[in-house]
């Protein structure tokens, strides 16, 4: 499925009227197999596919009414609902589940009565939906989009319709979080942030220190998978965060060990509880990791005196100062600014200054980024820029 995504081939979710027993290639993409849904047996799939050959299902009631209840039980239907098989119809998954609780037993009783020759004068004609099920029964509790995606992943083994991290996309973009692919292209000494969901956690003991550490399997919003060690020191302070399906973001660095580049985690935070305090902690960890990366490189540099220090200072890129007139500054200018400034971490410093007349009233220092040569020309088009 990951390979298909990289090849821009759509991975279509399971569908009660389109999925088969096996994965199937369609003109739109690869359709998920019904038998690949956890807990749904081959007998269930074969029974519903055989009945579907007569005509497609028109809704939840039509499916329950036409199903062989000796082969297709209530639990199997609940799994099909949570896997998204009935999403083609207008009811939500929670509405389907709450209605099924009453509907399944009602249909079962009606079928038993008909087998015994008991009919009601008020029975609807075959094919009609009873008035009680023209509208769904409202659920007592409505699950969040995140809960629905995590439940779907439990049943399908991976995220098909979406990824929980996309819910927090704006916050993560403001922190310049990279995807696994972007981070892979960075060189030695790079420091950056990434956001991910924890797929698996395996704890081990170090043979030398006898301390506990963890090996994590992670995935990002693009479906890329990465294996990462969390060494004892970080493990001890973040053990509570290291659980399956937890959404985290962290500060990482690229370091050379035994002539190979390795990824090292320096700090971790919970995406769901992200607030100003947590964000400030991430900035502190980021700056600390940057300083450490610079320090590691120093022993390999040639020793030099004051003149060389002056040269190093002159080699530093001068910060880009963006000065704005507050009387002309608008919310749309913030959106334009966010769109034009690159998200990729780099060596370029950017300062934003706000003026009332000739007086500077506020300033903002952004995380270091990699500026595009054409970026400054585009920024100059913002009306409030001085």
C-alpha cells in the first residue's frame, strides 16, 4: 500500500458494494479487500458478495434485511461499519452503530415470525424500509475524527482514508516539521523537527549500562515508516509518551557514527497537548541541539587566532529583516507571509519588525530556514512592507 502511494496509485477504502474477498485493481485505484478487515471472516464476505450479485445494497437496513444472520452476525456488521464499508451512504458510522443495535434484533425477530407464518397487517411491502429506520437513531456519544481513524487503522492495519496528524497540520507547519523524506535528504549536523504517530514500541535493556531503552516504529502523515531508537536518558524522561497510536513531535539531529549518518532524537512532545509551554520547550531543545552540533564540528576545524574568528563572523549570513508598517498591516499579509517563507530548516535567520511611524513597537525572531533566492522579491510585494 505504501508503494502504491509513492507511485501515485490511489488506495481505495473498503466498500460494501465494490470490495471483494481479495484486493482488486480498478480504474480508480486498488480497492481494499473485505477479508483483510480484522475480525471479518471469509464466510461473511462470501455470503454478502453472493447476495450482492442480485443487486447492490441500498443502505444499512437493506444490508441487514438481506443478510443471512446465521453467517453474518451483528459483530461482523459493526466491524464493517467501523472499517468504513457503509460510508457511501448518508449516515455516519456512529449513527449506523446506534441504529444497528435496535435494527438487527428487530429484523431477526421479524424473520423468525415470518418463518412461523406470523405476519402483521402493518408490515411494509418487501423492499420497503420501515418508517422507524428512514432516519438513523442518534448516538449517545459521537467519536472524534481522530478516534474514527485510529479505530479504522486497528481494523485495516494502516490509515487509508486519512492520517490523524493532518488534523494538527497548521500547528505542525508553524513549527516547520519535516516529513521523513525531507529529513532523509539532510546532511550531517542538521537539526530539525518531525511529527509522527507511534506504530509499535519494543523495550530492551542495554548490555553495557543495563538501562532500559526503546525501539519505535513510526509513521508520518505521508505514510512513510521509520524505525528509531530512544536511548536510556530520553526513555526515562519520556516513558509515558511512548505508547502505540500516540501522536508526537520531536527535535532530531543527524550525526555520523562509524562513518554512517544516524538519526538521533533529542526531545519529544505530545501533539495533542501542544501548548505555548510545550512549544517553548521544543525551541529550547532545538537551540541546544544546534549548539551541540556546532560544538561537535569544532575539534575537526583548524586552530586559529583572532583574525580567523573575524573571518568566521564575516562568513555568517546577515539576518533578513522584514519591517512592516502596523498602520497598513492586515491579517491577509500574515497569510501571504506564511505562504512565501520556506518551511525547510536552514542557516538563514529572519527577523520580523513592526513599526508605528519611525518607532519599533514589536519584533519576532523566526526559526532558521533555507531562503529561496526569489523569496525576497516576492516578499517585497506585500503592501505593508517598509
